[in-house]
C-alpha cells in the first residue's frame, strides 16, 4: 500500500513522528504556550500530509523545522563524537 506513496508524503509523516518525539522529550522544559504552538505546527503538517499537497507539506515542514531547531542545542563540532566534556 505504501509502495506508491509519494516521497514528500513519506518524509512529512516521518517528520511528524520525529517532531512528536522531540516534543515528548522536551515537554517538561517548555512553557505551555510554546507546547501549544509546537502542537499547532504538527497539526498543520498533518493536515497538509492528509491533503497530499507537496507545496503545503514543504511550507509546513519548514515552519515546524524552525520551531524544532529552537529546542535543540547545537553540537560542538570541535570535539570528536565520542569525547566528553
């Protein structure tokens, strides 16, 4: 059934799944308004994925990506991946 699903729909579904994981991980550190805004972004992407609108999925994913990047601390590239601080 998923064999003929367009790539942008699959990527949208995966991004929704990852965004929900990030929200679950950071929920206790976020303000209620921030959580509501983030959930609204997830719902917007879900609507676009259901509608299978490629341009809409791309726009909603970009907006949600901006919100996600605010929660993730940048990794220090000067240290090797296995080194600790």
